[in-house]
């Protein structure tokens, strides 16, 4: 992780699952890929961390969906809140921005998978955009 990290906490809507995360990036990335849009209903704003730095309480209330051979997505099995994306090939874990209790100190810095974005919206905030 870079020097631009902070600690955050967050959780699901019903508060049956929550987390504390140390040393997550302050750079928030918005993903527009088809998987993220289908799962969340829109685009996915995330911050990156590592699995070692995320302590989960109420883990028995989190369901994991294997989205691909490389990753799985975690959501609350009670209220359905989307919380995590974690790699199955390394220690990377990302937290969904909407699940973070106090997102101060985080800044949206770029957009990824913009070729997959929905046709019903435009990305016009001037931030860098990447095809993949």
C-alpha cells in the first residue's frame, strides 16, 4: 500500500455484519463493468486494501458469491448490502464505498471498465477513464 492510506469502518444496512479496515487506499475507483453493474444495480465505487487488514465482525452473516475464477463478492445474507470484493489469487480486498461509515479522506480518482458502462448515463466528471 502507498503512503496515502487511512483506516475506515463500515458495514451492512442491518448492522449484522461490519468491519474495521486498516491501511485502505484513499483513492476510490468507480467500476463500470457488467458484473459490478449487475450485482449492485449500478456502478461500483471501491477502495482497495488487503484481506490481512480487514477485520470482519458478524462474518457468519456474510455470503460469498464466486463471480469468477479470480474473485468473489461478499454481501450480507440478511439485508443484501454489498460489502466486499476479494481476490482468490492474492491478498487484495476492496470495500464498497457505500458501506463505509465515514468516507471522509477518500476521493474518487478514476473510472475503470468504461467500455462496459450502461448506455443510460455519461461519465463527465473529468477524471481518468480506462477501458479495462
